C-alpha cells in the first residue's frame, strides 16, 4: 500500500513539475524536460488565449458593440510572452502607454476633432506620434501605442457618426485582450521567469560539472590526440551551456514582475538547508564557474604532453579523479529533486575538502620529486610547463571554493527579513534628479522626429481622399509603417523582412480559410486554431520570432476583420489588399529608414565594441591598482593608478559590476552582428561586412576579459592567503633568495598595464574613426571626417609587434626567475640542507597557495597578452578590410 502511495505521489510530482515548469531538468522523462515540450506549451497558451478572446467577443454581447472587436483575439495572441514575468511586464508597459494616450485622444474628440478634419487630425497625429516615440523607449510598447493612435485617427476622419467614446472602446478591447493573456499565462502551463532561471542554473551546473570531468580526463590523457578527442566533447558542452546562459540576464529582468523569493521558498523548501541563493547570486555563480572551467579547458588545449606533464599527471591521477567524483556528488545533491539532510551534506562537503587537501599534498609531492630530479640530473624545468600546471591547480582550487561558498546558508534569516533588506536596498539606490529627468535625450529626439516623418508620409494614404479610396482607407499602409520601426536600420530591415514573410504566409491561410468556411465565425475560429498553434510553436524560435507572430495574427485580422462587411469585400480581395498595402508600406519604410536620420546597426555595434574595449581598459588599470592595494611593494617607485577601491568588499563589488556590464555589452553585440548583415555596408566600406570576423571578435573579447577576471581572482586569493600580512611575502622572498616573483611581478604588472592600456585605446579609436558620416552628424554633431593615413595602419602594426615582443620577454623572464630559484635550491642542497627545509611550500599550505597563485598569475599575464594579440590582429584585419583596397573579392 505504501509503495502504491509513493508511486501515486511520484506521478503527481512529475505532472506538477511538467505543468508548472519547475525542476523539470531532473525529470527522468526526456519529453518533460525538452525545448520541444516548452515550445508546445507556449503554443498551447497562445492558442487557448486566442480561443478565449474569440469566444469572449463573438459569443457574448460584445460582438455587437464595434466593428473592431477582432482586435481582442489579436491582442490575446500578441500579449502572450514566453514567461509570465515577461507577459506581465509587457502588459504593464502597454497599459501605462495607451491609457493616458486614450484620455488625451478622448479629450481631442470631445473638443471637436471628427469626420473629414484632415488638417487638424494630421497635425495632432504628428504631435502625438512625437511624444509616443520619445517617451516609449521599448520598441514593442512604442509600436502598440502608435498602432492605437493610427487606428483612432484613420477611423475618425474616414467614418462619420462615430461615438465620442470610440477611443475608450478601442482601449476596452486592448484591455480585455491583455487581461485574457495574463489570465491564460498564469493558469495554462505557466512558465515563471524565476523557475526558468532556476532550471537553467541546474542545467548549467550539471553540464559544467560534466565539462570539468571531461577536461580532467583530457588532462590525464597519455597523448595529445586523446586529449583533443575529449576536448572536442567539452567544447560541444561549452557551446550548449553558453547558449543556455544567454537568456539568463533577460529572464532576470523579467522576474521584477514576479514574487521571485516567494516562489523560490515554496518550490525549494526541501532544499533551502543546502543552498539558498538569490537569482542574481545563482547567475553570478554560474558565470564564475564558466570562467574557471573554460580556463581549465584553455590550459589543457595548450598543454605540452611531454615528460614533465606525464610525471605530473600520473602522480595526480587518483587525487584528480577522487576530487572530480566528490564534486560531482555535491553538484548532484544540489540538483532537484535530490533531498538529503544538512548533516549528510556536510559529510559530503568534508569529503570534497579532504579530496582537495589530498590533491594539494599529491601536487606538492609531485613538484618536490620533480625538483629533486632536476637538481640531481642538472636538467632544466620549462617555465611554461611549471606555470601552466600551477594555473591548472589554482583553477581547480577556485572551483571547489566557489561550490563550497555557494552552500553556506543562514537558517535564521526569515522571509520578512529578506523583504525588509530588499526594500532597504531599493531605497539606497541612487535616484535621478528632476534636472536629469527633464534633460532632453537627443538620440531619442532624433528617433522621435524620424517617427514623425514616417507617420506623416504614411498618413497621406489615409488623409488624402483619393489615395484613401484607392487603398481602401490606406489604414494598413500606415499600420505597416508603425509596426516596422526599429532602433537601427538593420533592426528595422530585419523587422520588415519578418513582417513580409509573416504577412504572405498568413494571407495565404486566410484565403484558404475563407474558401473553406466563408463567414461562419465559429468555423473560422476552428480553422485558425491549428495555424495559430503551429506558428505559436515557431514564435519561440529565435530565427522566426516576429515573423511567426505576424503569420499567426494575419489570418485573424483578414478573416474576422472582414466579417462585419459581409460580401462587400470578398475574402480573396481582402487578403490580396492586405498583402498589397503591406508591400507598399514596407517599401516606403525602407526608403524612409535609410534616408531620415538613419541610425545604422554597424555604428551601434562599433560604439558597443568601444564600450567593451573601454571596460577591458578599465579592468587592466584596476588590475594594477588592485595589485597595489592587496600586495603593496615598498621598494617600488612605480605609481599606482587609483580606482578608489579601499577594501576587499569594494573590490568584489567593483569586479561584479564590471562582469555584469561586460555580459550586457557582449549579449548586445551578438544581436547587432546579425542586424548589420542586412545593411548596405558597401556604401562606406571597401569590402562587405564580415560577419565571421565580427563574431570572432566578440569571442576574443570574452577570452581577454576572462584572463583579466582570472588575474583579479588570483590577486584576491593571494591576499586572502597572506592573512593581510605582508610578512608572508617577505618570508617567501627570503626562501627564494630574492629570486621570487613579487617585486618583478609588480613592475611587470605596471608595464603590462600601460602597454595594454595604450593598445586598447588605439583599437578603440579605430572604431570611432570608422563610424559612418550619419553617426558623426546626428550623434556626435561633427561634420568633418578624419582622413585615414598610412600612419594609422603603422600604429596598429607597431602595437602588434610590441605585443609579440612582450610575450617573448615574459617567457624569458619567467624562465630566468624559475632557473634562479632552482639555482638557489641547488646551493642549499649542496650545503647539506634537506629540501623540506628550504622549499617553502612543502610544510606550509598557505605558502603553497601563494606560490600557486603567483605562478598562475605569471601564466595568466602571458595568456592575457596572447588574447590581446589575437584580438588586435583581428581588429587590424578588419581595419584593412574596411578602409583599404588591399583585399578584393573575386
């Protein structure tokens, strides 16, 4: 009987997880945890929302109130977003935009605006469009507000006898559609953004652990080919994890409209004693683990499988496999639905810590044996081998500490205390002053003026009687112009392409529906259900998106929109007219988008890259400053560039802010690269836009920032191990007879900081130098163009040459330092001392951590310069492709 109850309980849990979309990553059934299932659920939500809206307006007394009731099912389709938080956020933004607009338009109609008041309507339409475009920063909200404005004006001047409450009838239909969408989104397969983030975190945590295990296996391989085969699998997992992480920051913004902590406490109540991180903390944990696991992968990719590595790998094999196994146990304990007691979990944590300690002892023995072997045989240890393996050990240590720190919980902190802390944090946020609020934002002013011109041209087809008669009031031309606007030329062209595809597909199905069921409302709804379901599924695919949304609601507009007119407009003609008007609207929109205050995506992309390079430059400067704050060198006369960082907590906050900003910029760049591909870049470049090179450029920026993050993490770890006491470093200097790294590293950090600062500044200036003339005129307000000269290319080449020299110089310095330390050890050994007495890390774990950290620092600085060299080389090639005639395509 108990087994039967347990079986029923498991079935109920599986159904509830499937229905509410939480903890489904742990489900044994593939279909309950697949992207296919989530898309099917999303399609079901859209379809049910459409049906509820349709039956609400056509099956009740609402069907006789207006000829525009078909807007309700359309808004029901548009309002449903992938997550409940996004649906609420979109609905809130639309309502706050259209409600005051409706009041304003109602006042206008009451004052006297009405049938055939073309001139007054035109003027007020343009003024209202300006304020809508200026105030609505979100593209979707702007489109909806412009839509309701254009429907109002195009209707009121062409149809006599409209009631004075016409705008409120429109508002009512929008509100009904919005609330139906909210209702369905909350009750039918609800996907909360909170749960989506937690599901993604669980997926990433599991796969990062698998990726780390594969990298360790590759490290333990006997030859390069076996390692490469394993690394190919880890690279595949890396791409899957990276694509999963892409939407995390977007989802985090959506959780503002959800009771996130409440949802977490309800669904994670059985695991809160193991891990209880906020959503932002979970995302930060995954980002940090991704950085360090990818750093492990990078080391193994560049590892030389020589005698040194073979000895090291064989000595650490058992310890590494044991550590990987213990960490996998911890990760599996954190993934739902596994539930264990805190005492059992603490035992596993202790086992993980012991495995790390065992690995540290094994690595010390391996290095000690290697030193003894070298001293006896008078051979030389390659600094590249020594530093890379120290870097590998440091990354493993950092990963374990991140996992352990994530499981620290505070059982005494109540839910109400968290709410109180959240309110306090919100109050402490810096608020904008009245001056900042009222200060005009000129890019948005230009965008609003552009919108006014586009709406003005489109309104000609509505306001001029002859054109209105030719195009059946021309309403859909004006609506097409409203709905295809974008923040950039590339974004607008992408929207136009998708709208055209969606309109053609939707119009074809509308015609098939008309031939099948004619004007029967309920049969029409039945014919539209499978179509909306299919394109509701496709809507969640990035490559379809807006095209699928247009394809879904177009047959609704055509079939339900013409029913009030009966046979006056046949269905086939109505569908063709819809296509014709959209084609005219899109053709006009293309011309106006390119001519009126154009903001090209290539300019925004280059501006974005400048921001990322500036962030890297700040990280380079802060690297030297953080070094000076944590490990000051009294003997150095090199000045520290102060970035106003006073303590360890401020350093962590500073680094976290940089990482968050960097991820936002990189995510934006990936989107913009796709938009630029549609722009006519041949107008200002010597060659076509190279999508592949810019995609590589994005990844190279990530590689460079990863190394900067590693250096910051290493410095903080060294500072932690010194117990804030400079004597630990002095003792290490004494052991190494002055050959240790700190003083040299201080000078090296200063010189490297200056060199990379100069290089990044030069690269950033290139992107500013090659902005289009439109960007300089309308954004920078400069009418002159700086002419490119051969010296610009020579500066780039000289910069790359210096980076090559730096890599060579660092390798020589590292080898020299290592040889000096071994020479000191040899002198001590010939004097009869035991290696355990004069090698500092043998009996002191903190000394070992500091030495590993400084060795990892050496390796990271070399890899940083290599990453900068690869980035600079790619920028130099892009510079030549875009500004010279050196390369010509066939």
